[in-house]
C-alpha cells in the first residue's frame, strides 16, 4: 500500500528525532567516509528546526579537522566530501576557517586530482573511471565556492563537471545513469543503481541554483539547459519506477532487486527541489505524487530512536547479483541525505504557512 501523506507535524517530529540521534552518532561512532555528508545534514536540520544543537555537534566534529587542515591524499571519498559541509558551516557561522578549509580541498581537486582527457574527476587513479557519485562530491562545492569567491570561471567549471558526468554515464534510452564508466574500454558497469542516480539528481539543482544566485544564467545558459534537461529526463523516469511503498529498488529498473531507503531520501531531496523551482520538462503531477510517497517512505524508515534504516551499505560496481547482495543497515551518508530532504520539506511547508 502507498504510504500515508505526511503532514508538517510528522515531518518536524521525524526531523527532530533524527537530528538528535545523528548529533550523538557523529561524535561517538567510528570514522566513515559518509560522516561529512551527515555533518552537512545537521547544518540543514539546524536551519529548518531553528536550533543550534545540530550546529554545535557539526562544529565539534569539524574542530580537529580545522586544527590539522584537510587531508587531500588517501581515499577520494574522505577528503572530497568535506568541502561542502565546510562551506555550509562557513555560511551558517561566518567562521572564515571553514572557508579556507574548503578552498584547500577544492584547490586540490581542480589543480592536482586525476582526470579523464575531457576533464571528469577520477576517484581511483590510475584506473581511468568516471563514477556517478563523484559529481555530488565535487561540483556543488566548486559551484558554491565559486559564488562565494566571485569566481565565474570556477562556477562554470562546476557546470562542466555535471555535463561531463552526464556525457560518460547517461543511458540514452532511459535518461538514467550508469554507476561507473570505464573510459579506456568505452564501456560501463552493467546496472542502473538507484543511489548512484540519486547523487546526480541532488547535485544538479545545487549547481544550477548557484549559477542562478551568481547572476550567471544568461552567460551559462546553454550549459544550464543541458544540466536541467538531463535532470528532468532522469526524474521523470525515476518517478515512473517508484514502488508503491514509496521506495525504489536498489537496481532501479529491476523489481526483482530489493527496496532500499537511501535512494528514496536522495530522490525526495531532488524532487522537492525540482518542484519548487518548476523545472522545465518535469512531469509535475507525477513528480508531486512521487515526492509525497518518498517523504512518507523515508519517515517510515526512521525508527523510534531516530536511526534511518533500510540503507544499502558501501556499494562498488558489480553485476546484478552483487548489487542485490549488499547488506542493509544504517549509514551516515544516508542519514545526512535524509536530514537534508526532511529539512527542505519542513522549510517549504513553513514558507507556505507564513
């Protein structure tokens, strides 16, 4: 059965429960590459709930990092993910140390990170691979830093990252995205992974919003249109593949794969943004229905302790059987995205009521 429509009170209560749990978890758990996304989710929650408690937890988590400076060697996911929450903490607190921290990460990305010949970031050199996740880990932070720095060329380079990821990974028949492109072999991984698709759908409206906020819609109009067209095409297909539960299958076009919660959080975040901005080409009636169902589904997956459950764990590319074998539990990256989705839904509701 479809989930019941969630109201403002339910969204707020769920967000409050999650934010309290996530604040404790971030400071007590073993380090995980998804912690930076959880940290960013707490910044969103603080804004939506109008409370400083989540910000205080985020600052405590970041304090030793600020003291040591960013680590830009080692596994890409750890250091690249930290730029965006650092920028959001800077915007929230005004502390220039966060801005400097993010600037160091983005500077390393742009000047030293491995790339394909056409400029896409490569997370695991020397393997010449383009991963769909990486557009989220790089382009929104580059765009936001570019806006804060008044650097139009940097903002344009963020749009270029979205476009080159689309060029390598979009499935022309569906508008969905493959998980990994193997550039040297001119091939891609065999499955359309739901969470991977959600990373693109989250990143695209963040990048275009920064372009608009910087007053660059006209000079970058052609590139913005490419990103928006890809997003509308993708989200229309995503909405058509949603399960009646409000979730999506982990291999998004295979209903014989299990239902999974983190993709629903990502798609809820993306659909909400697309609806609010009246994304051209979006089937708005179907998008609104999918958005409502997704919000209901993610609320239903937040347990009484505030943990976001039903999340597939770390997932490298593989065949269908491999994707369908990944363990289900909780994960900090998923908690972070769920906090973002619920926060933006609460803020939208507050705006309508004011």
